[in-house]
């Protein structure tokens, strides 16, 4: 209930929210106990309230309602009321609005701030001159002290303005960084999915060109192309589901507990797909995957997927070894080629795949390396801590 009331309050127009304080000063100015608590500057003798005093009170209190909507106009009206208040000797409780108005104007005035400061200073000097003549008991020190207090109120408003703008800039920067990170993540996912499947399809299609004399093998090759395409569509659909705002809420078509990301258990399917593309792959999986691996299983899948894609691109036909070891606290992946294949079917790449893998592994606090192997091939190694979420 408290949150609802707070939300309803902040949905009101700013004038409506600022009006109560002005009404408080207006009402307090007519309370006998508060009449003697007004601001006194210059020592002008007290005067009984008359019709002009009511006008002065209205000038000092009601403009507070538009102090954020029209800060310069509000400050001018309150300043006029304050000047008449002190010159006539009313010394109303509503004169308390002057420092409040300075704080508010210093915080919300966006244009002509220096002109406003010079104008207020000139107006204060113009007020001090007649006050020093008609009043008594106020020396130069008192006037200077009051001016410094007004400057402090304005400076406080300026500090609030700077703080508010810095916070707005911080939030804007965080929003930009969040959008950039999300776009990078989506681009990385698309790269992982599209590059692997398309590479496999290109290799299989290239091989099919030389199988026209063997209808059985040609049909098998074309079936592999279509199967790879269907898997690509499925993975892309899963990725698009993640971009659905209703994903995971039970209203986006997926159950709240349904797992949409590839898991280590699908590695065998990935290896079989690569074998059908003409790449000899030896697959070894050691240990038992823990119940909860966090994001480690997805990262391990992407490491194997990218490494096999690169093997198809740059070492087509070479013997490839995939080893996945499951430990209690980490998953270790090693993919290597022996360098005996050819690059005849290589597909140009962007070079962002391995860099993306390094970022994925680093986020989870793991280790990643990729480089030439001892026998002239290429080796990709990754140690991925299990149980952490990204």
C-alpha cells in the first residue's frame, strides 16, 4: 500500500506536488504563534498585518507551487514579496520561502544562471539601502552575513543540480553500456549458430558436386545439408525466443523451466554433424556432468562448436580430436587437429569467433588458449569453472 501511494504521488503533476509546501507557509503566516517567528532584516519596527500584508504573504507562498516549472518567475515573485515584507515591517512567517526558493531555483534553473545571480545581487543591494535608512540595529556585518546565507542557499541548489545531472549521465552511460553488451552478446550467439551450420552446409554442398556418379552418396550428402539447415533454424528459433520479452514468464510459449540453451549432452550430436560434413572427429568425454553447472555447459558447447567450425574451414579432412572432461568444479575442453587436411573448402571468417570464446571463458573466471599444435595442427583449450552464472 505504501508503494502504491508513493507511486500515485509521483505520478501527479509537479505543480500539485509543490503546492502543499506553499499552502503550509500561507496557513502558518496567519497562526498567531508563528507571527513572531518571521525573518527580520534591517531592524524595521513590526507593523500590524493589513490588506497589503495578505498580498505579500500570497506573493511569498503561492509561487512555490511553480518553483520547478517556472523557477525564474517564482524567484522574482517571492523576492518582491520578501522586499515589501521587510520594508513594511510585516516580518511574516512566509518570508521563510526566500532561502527555499533560492535552493530550488539554483537546482532547477537551466538558462541565464549568471544573469540571475547578478540580478539578485543588485536587487539585494537596492533593498539594503532603504532598509539601512528606515531600520535600526542592523550594521554592515549583519547585511553581509545575510547575503552570504543567501549565497549558501543558491550554492546548495547548484550542488543539487550538479549531482542530479551527474546521476542522469551515469544512468545514461549504464543504459548505453547495457545495450552495447546485449548487442555484443546477441551478435556472438548469432555468430556461433550461423557460422557453424552454414560452414557445414557449404562443405557438404561442395562435396555433393563430386558425387553425381554415386546417387546413394549424393542423396546422403544432400540429406545432411537439409538436416544441418533444420538444426540451424531450430537454434535460431531458440535464440529469437530468448529475445522475446515474455521468455521465461510462462506466456511466451516456453515453460518456465524449459532449457533452451545447448548443453554438453548435445556435443555428440555436434560431433556427428561435423563427421557427416567429411571431418574425421574422435570424441572423448570423461567424468559425469554435475547437476548444476551454471553457464559452463553452454560455454563448453560453444568452444567445441567454434573449434569444429574452424577445423572445417581451415583443416578440412584432417583428423580432429575432441576431449571433454567433467570435474567437480570445472569443465575442461580440448579440440585439436593434426594439420593433415586441406583448406580447399575454407569459408572466409571474421576472426571474432575465438575472441568471443575468450570473452565467454574470462567472464566465468576460466582460462582459454588457442594456437598452433606440436604437429603443425591447431589446438584450442579451455578450462571453465562450473556452477557460476553469467
